[in-house]
């Protein structure tokens, strides 16, 4: 199996800049491959989290790529701010767009800026909602919990989605987010995932051991 990429979620560190910087330093030291910015606006989902203003300062304090996941309404209005402040991957929710033309335009803007463009499907959204875009995006993010809250349990129905996307496109990056831990990561990787996002599991356990256990899931 290929090497798995571990993206540590920002959510457990809360909305305090100092806490975010401390956690970022910690996960970088102990082997995370990317930092996953879970961005929520209290509209698209109920919770509110950090936003683009955090990225710029944090970018100065790390070598980790920033994996930005926008769980917000009208994401096209903030694309430029996230790109300018340091996003290396910028992922939009397919459910946030009613207009296909607007979605394609947003993807084009991200790619023109030299940033990887991702599309996310929430737990109850079918794979078919994203398949038409596979040739124009770099990454599909599959939610294995309902977007918007931390500490949920992994939903097995995500496995079928991973397999379906991988069968349709062998080259696209597949990222999985929600309830990932040492007991389910092996099946996630086996199904075809390239990147796993982990929040509570890394934050609530020994950081080094948690990250390494996720990386060992492909052995």
C-alpha cells in the first residue's frame, strides 16, 4: 500500500491563537504531514471555528502544508483570502453550491492560484454529486461523520464511497475526515484513501503514538 498522509485537525485546539500555535507545533514535532484547518461559520454548520485570519500568523510558524476545509456558506466570497493567507489545499463543500457554474468558477480560481482544489461530500451526500467534477479537481474529501461537530464516531458507509471514487478515478487524491482512529484507519486506507484527517484521536492521546499508529495503518 502507498504511504498514508496524516492531516491533524485544528478543531480540538479551539479558537485561541496561542492554543492553535502550540498544537500546530506539537503535531509537526510528532510527525503530522499536514495541518487540517476546519473552518465553520455558524451558518453552513452550527459551530464556529477559526478563520482565514489565523492562517497568516500560523504559516510563519510551521513548514507543514495547510489543508483548508471550508464548511461555510458562500465560500466563493472568501476563496481569495484563504489563498493569500497560506492555503495549500482548499476544499469546498459541494452542498454549498446550488449553481454548477459558480462551483466550476470557484474551482478554476483555486487552481489558477496554484493551490490544490478539493470538493467535499458530507456524510449523507451521494458520491454522484461529485463524480462529474473528478476531472477538474485534485482531491475529494469524504466525510465519515456529519460535518460540523467534533468527537463523532466513524460511519462505515464512508468506506463504500471511498471505494467508488477510487474505482472511478485512480489518480485523484482521496481524503477522509471524521472519527478516524487506529481501529478503522486500516480499512479506510485499504478502500483507497490517501489522506486521513484526525482530530480527537490525536488530541486526546499521546500525540506521537497516535500519529504513528495512523501511519502504521497501511502495513
